[in-house]
């Protein structure tokens, strides 16, 4: 999964009026989706015209 934007921690972020936040972190491996499932979810939301904000930590970049 690629990301187009990694904001600076202190940078003010201007978001859309409506958006969906996704936090695909791996806290428990047994309760984590495969990347293909996350990708399918994101593609479906984009097809529906949703604005997405992906949340995570620096070590989650992949």
C-alpha cells in the first residue's frame, strides 16, 4: 500500500468536510486483516467517492 502524503508532526492538516479514517495497524496479528483485504476496502471506498485519511505510526509505513 502506498501513501502520497506523510505530514510533519507539527504541520496543520486541512481535511475535507467529510472523510473516512482508516487505521490499519497490527496490534494483534490474529486480529489483523491481510493487506489484500485492506486494499479491497480502500478501493471500494474510493469507488464510492469517499475521501480517505490513513492513520498510523511511522513504523506502520508499508
